[in-house]
């Protein structure tokens, strides 16, 4: 499954990382973008989460590879044993063929001499074979061998058949040794297969690899959680600083408003004082007008009085 850019697969779950978190992890923040143009790949190389994933995969791969290598060595060992079995079986086949030929040759030789298996010469041959095999002999058998020796030893037929018998003994030993080798190799193969079934290295390795990847996944989840927590704490700190800065600006704004309010009040008081002064001045002007009117009135009255006085003086002079 193709992973979406900005996601990470952990325990078959996609964990999404915001752009800011990706920028912080991969060193692509605008503040240091120019510094990271050349060192972008280095940031990926030193990304702890990427390193943890690579280490876990490498360790899991080593576990599986080592188990596979051991399993391959076991297979190679089993193949070698199977090859030995085939070699032993080939030896058994050849030895068996020779034994069959010798037995047929001895039977033909007996028939050529006109003997049967119950004849005395044939019975003596069985005794000579027993002596050749160095098997325990009874007193009667020892006495009969002594009689054969005194009579000149084995007959021509007995000697020829005895030589074939001795050759057959060697082939028989070779056959039995090969047969024993087949049994041993077969038992070893069965034992190895049984041991593999009991302690399947590949299954065990796969389980161990899964445990390594599971542990790494849990650790990566913890790392992502810590990283997200740090990012949230950082954002909260930035928001707190922004809030404090906003509060400071609001406080400055309130102080400015209060100052302007005070200035307005002072202006209003000043205007009120001026208004009062103007009222006083206007009132004074009105009073002066009244006084002037009174004076003018008096003056006019005095003028009339003066004219009257002049008129009276003329009248008196006449």
C-alpha cells in the first residue's frame, strides 16, 4: 500500500503528521529554509524516527536472515545425507548384484559336479565355510575338519566354491555396512526434521522479528506522541505570548483612551471656563451699554436743561 505524503505506517495504522510537524521534523521551516537547502538529506539521515524504523527493520531482517541461513545449512546437511543414502543404496545394489551372481555361480558349480545340497561333500563345504568365518565349532565339527585335512584338504569343487564364498563374504560386509549407513543417515534426517518441527527456526525468527518491529512501533508511537506534545506545548507557549502581547496592547490602548478621555475632559473644562468668562464679559458689556445709555440720557437731559437755561437768560435780558 502506498503511503500518503505526511503519513507513517505503524502497526498497520496510518499516523498523519501536519505540515508544521513535518517541517519541524525534516527541517523545512521557513525560518531556516535557506540553511536547509543544502542539508535537507542530512536532516532525513538524522531523523530519529526514520533511524528507529531503519534500525528495527535491519534487526528484524538480521534475525530472519540468520535463521534462514541456519535453515539453509540444515537443508544442505540433509541434502548431503540424502546423497550419502543414495551412495549407500548404490553400493548395496552393486554388492547385492555380486552376491546374487556368486550364489548363482556356486549353484552352477555344484550342478556341474553332480552334487546336491544333501551330499556329504556339500555338508563338508558348509563346515569349511563355518571354519572360514571363524565361528565356534563343536567337538564333532572339529573332528570332521581334522578328517578332511588328513584326506588332503578340500576337494577341487569345495576349494573353488569356498573361494567364491569368501568373496561373497566381503561383498556381504560391504552390503551390510552400506545398509547400516542408510539406516544411520535416515535416522539422522528424521531426527533433524523432528527437531525442526519442535523448534521451527523460521517460525521462531518470524516471531522474534515481529516482536522487534512491534517494540519499535511502540517506541515510535511514543516518540511521535512526545514530538506532538512538544509541538502543542510550543504552540501553547506561542499563543500565551501572543495573548500576553495582545493584553499589553489592549492595556496600552486603554491607557491611551483614558488619556484622551482626560484630555477631552480638560478641554471641556477649559471651554466651560472660557464660556463662563465670555458670559461675564458679555454681561459686563451689557452693563456698560446700560450705563452709557443712562449717561447719554442724562447728557441729553442736561443739554435740554442747558438750552432751557440759555433761553431763560435771553428772556431775562430782554
